[in-house]
């Protein structure tokens, strides 16, 4: 991984002046252009300066190029809003967009543009981006070896059985085109990254929740709150990736737009067909003979030739789109495989959320039980206070300043205390029996 970083990320320039003035003309010691996307001081303004991109072609060759936004728009035939999805300064949800000549992929750390001939990634020091480049190169090299072996096998089969020549000519080799292989690596990287985060969250969550059920403390509650916040954020990201894949699977037109290699071959075939078989008009009739000199051709004939070529191109594009719509099984199977993976990750997070909800319900039940015990204890204290208040009433009565004969008897004080205590005890027991009869207290 460190060798790949050194190879893809040359040392940053010394100052912003050298970046702006000499970066376009003076190469670095390694023979490559310095990276303008790494040093922020080397950029002019956000969205107007050069950005460093990692380019991987169909032959698994990688290089670092520096392209501005408008050049990239013209190169990939993309609008500005699609490139804005790849801007690392903004946070956008996961998106997969199929355009006329490119596929815009924004899946977690993987932000790239996939065409029929190359993959362009924003240059970054993130390990997931470097792993994506390494994995894509390995897949491309392995697939190239497989394609050569398959082609040799097909040639040998054609030599052995001439009777099946038409079948072999009509059949196509069973491998994914370049854009789908790059998309597969991106989907695999995103699903693996999300699944690893979900696994780490599970490892941290279950012991914490078990500890929380046995010991409810402020520290454990704060840790549980942070854990639930992380779970909600991760679930939202996984749900967005799942919805994006499901939306692509439900729309056959969007999947047909992502067959970039087939569209490129059809476009090249139509261009070569128009160049090899031009239509000309001679004496109010059409012919495919040699072209007439444009000097002697009347304007009406050139206008008719142009209109016929436009109609032919529209007809060819309509036929190609219909054929691609009917033949989307391989892309649908690819998306379905990773839909199952991301759906499994979402189910894992959903199970964890349900476990957290069950833990919260258990804690609430425990707190309600403690609250009920406190209410019962408060009820007993209130009853005891009422009984003690009886002694206060008796003491207040006998403390008045008037003379009676009962005060002069020697054992009168003992009788007053005894009678008051017995009456208080009887009143307290009566209240307790009433509470138990009404089931306000446990029996």
C-alpha cells in the first residue's frame, strides 16, 4: 500500500507560487506532473482550479492527471451538477447515475467517473481509494488473461467444428464489460466498508447494553446515547445505498443507459457505416455509387443527405436502446448480488436497533418499578406523619393554660401517653390494611 501511495502521490510542491506558475510546464523528479489536488494553496478558487485525478484504463495502467472542471465536463460529457456530487468539500448521499458516456459513482469514499475506456477517481490519501485502485487493476489483469484464454478456446473450437461457425459468431464471450467491472469493484468496496462498520458497532454495542441492564449509571447512559446516534447515522447511509441499488434494478431504462461499451461500439459502427455507405441523389433517384463533387451538387441534395443521415442515426439509436433494454440481465444480476449483501447489512443494523429498543424498554420497566417503590414508601411516610400528628394534637390540648383536676393525679401523664400511642398504632394499622385491600401496596 505504501508503494502505491508513492507511485500515485508524488511529493507536494514547495509553495503555492510554484504550483500556480510552474506546475503545468516543469515535471517533477519522477517524471510526472506534481499534484495540484493535494495542496490547497495551489488551487485558485474552489471549482475553478486544477484537480488531481487517478486514471485507470482498460489495460490496468494507472496514472495521475490534472484536469480542471470544464475539461472534465467536456471529456466525459457530464453536467456541472454531476461533478459537484464528487466534490470532497460537500457531503452528498450515495448516488449512481447513468449518463450518455459515463457512469457517476458516489459510494462512501469511492467517488469516480466510469467511462467505456477509463476510470477517473479523485486523488486522495484515503486507504479505501488506494485499495479500490489496486483491486481494480488486479481484476482487469485477471480478466484480460481470461479473455485471451477464452478467445483461444473459441478459435480452436471453430477450427474443429465448422458446422457450428454461425453459432460461435453470434455468441459473445461471457464476461462483464469494463464499466461493469469497475462498478462491481466500487459496489464491493462500499458494501465491505459499511459491513465492517456495522460489525464494529455490533462488537461495541452488545457488551455495553448488557452492562447497562445490570448497572444503570450516567456514564453508561451517555455511552448508549452516542452508540444509538452512530447507529442511526450508519443505518441512514446503508439505507441510501440499498435504495439506490433497488431504484436502478427497478428502472430498465437506467440500466440500459449504463451499457457504455455497447453504445460506443454501436456509435462507431454507425459512423463507419455512414462513411462507407453514403447516400447520394442523382436525377431524382438514390444511389450508393461514388460521391458527386460538392461543387456541382445542388444545395437541395446536400440538405437531403443531411436529413437522411439524421433519420438513420435516430433510428439506429432507438434500435440500440431497445436492444439494450431487452438485454440487461448481466447488470441486473450484478446489482442483485450486492443488493443482497447491503440488505444483509441493513438487517444486521435493524436487529441491533431492535436490541437497543428492547434494552430501553427493560430499563424503563426497571425505572418504573423503582418509581412505584418510592411512591409506596412516600405513602407510608405520609401515614406515619399523620399518626405522629395525633401526639401533637394531644400535646396541644394539654398544654393550654387552664386548671383541671386530672392534672393533679400522679399517673395521669402515663395514661395519656399510653392511650395516645395505642390510638396512633391502631390508626396506622388501619391505613396499612386499607392500602393492601386497595392493592396500593404489595401484599
